[in-house]
């Protein structure tokens, strides 16, 4: 799937991985065509910083900006960071 197409509920439950293959989290929901990711406990702080998800203390689900999505496969969403 091209990252410029609208995301659908088919993406819910897919793993979200950084460019280096480390897991960031899981797609928790799709709202208005945007992916929302539940951040995993072992997510790399540097990657979260690049996604601009740092500094949010009591929030475990974040909107994934389309610009950071490199590719969407059958079971995974790959990031460009």
C-alpha cells in the first residue's frame, strides 16, 4: 500500500517498525484516515523524538504523521525514521 492513500481499519493491529527494524508499537485505531499508534514499552526514545512523540507523559497512543510512513505491508507499517 502506498503511504499517500487513505488508511483503513485493515491497518489496525499491524506492528509499526522504525527504519532500522526496531518495533515502535502497534496500530491501535484509524481515525479520519490517520493511523494512531499505541507505543510499545521498548520503543526507542530517539525514534519517538523524531516522530515528535516525546514529552507527552500520560499518552500512550499517538497520531502517526503520514510523512513518516515509508511503506505499509500485509503485517507491518514501516517508518522512514
